[in-house]
């Protein structure tokens, strides 16, 4: 499963590999912590990369 997180202004997008960092069981004392990884990118970087790709596609024979 994957989850997406978006910053409050909406300019940073993060892909997170786990739905929850903490799994809670019946007893609050018996929690397990699982590590999670996130990859984040700024919206400006996304569009700059898309523009680079579009420029290359337009120049294809």
C-alpha cells in the first residue's frame, strides 16, 4: 500500500510507503513502531521536469 501526503499550501507532494507509522493494538502499552519512508518533491520541480521532457519530445523526428 502507498499513501500520498500534500503540504498545506499544496506545493510539496510526498509518497509514503506505509499507511501508518504506528500500529495500535487493544492495549495502549503494546504498540509497535514500524519505520516508514517518504519521498517528497516540490511542485515547481515536477513541472520543470515535465517541461524538459516535453521539449525533447517536440524535437523528436
